[in-house]
């Protein structure tokens, strides 16, 4: 048995976590819910963290779980922040996420034209 909150492990027969009070679940169920890099895909890349955060808010508002990964190349000597920011979603949500992002970007372009 394992606590899904604090990941403390217990012997069979214990049902509540002594540390945080959470109901314990079988190890197999816990491992089935772990985040694995192979389950995720990058759907958008930008150099602006605020843009990635806004897209994340919109995607999560639509029920699409989203992770933001910021990568900075410290081996490249330059002034300013040249980090690459990636918006990642589960592969199963990729098609819907791309549609949402496209709609957001298209509406942004339309408002800039007007």
C-alpha cells in the first residue's frame, strides 16, 4: 500500500497514511498514475514564459492537463534570457490542444488586424 499524497509506503492491512491522513491505494494503482515522459508531447514552443502560462491556463480551463518546461542553454554566452519554453500535454490530448492553441492564436491575429 502507498499514500498517493506523500508516497509513504505501508504494509498490507493499513488503510490510512499516518503522516498525512490520506487513504492508501495499492502500489499498482499508484504506479499506473505516475507521469511518464513518454506520455507527453510538446504542442507549442515559445521564448516567452508568460505566453506559455496563458496557453496553459486556457488548456487547463478546457480540461487538458498541461506541463510547462523551460530550457535554458547556459553554454551559450549571450545577454538576456534565451530560454526555450515548451507547452506539453498528454499525447491523448494533443489534437484537442493544438486546436485550442490555433484558435487562440488566430483570434489574436484577427484582433491585431482590427
